[in-house]
C-alpha cells in the first residue's frame, strides 16, 4: 500500500474545489493508495515525463511516484491543466 501525499500547491487547489468535486478527488486519492494497481492512471510525456495523471470527470490529478510514496502535485480542471 502506497502512502499518498499532497504537495502544498495541491492542498491549496483541493481546498478551492467545490464540495462535490473535492469528494470525488478524495476518492481518487484513496484509489492511489493501491499504486501501481490503479486503473486509469496515464503516464505523461514531454516536459512532464516521469509523472502521471488520473482523471475524475473534467478534473485531473497530476502525480509522481517517489519510492513507496505517491506525491500529488496538481489538481485542476482539464482546461489548461497541462499548460503552465
């Protein structure tokens, strides 16, 4: 079982989500505890290589695997999610 951590940025983004979306995001966090047996996780490419994303509706959670830990780096709406 992996330990799931939220970066400070992801914590801020999570707190700004509506109650409904936040509940769905926490369900994804629970699923990520079963890493690497997580369905729907896709590896990212290009400048985001080494990171993954999992979606819930129109929202995305970007994370990286660091040893036994899964570190969620960003949470946001799909529109402009990969641009920064």
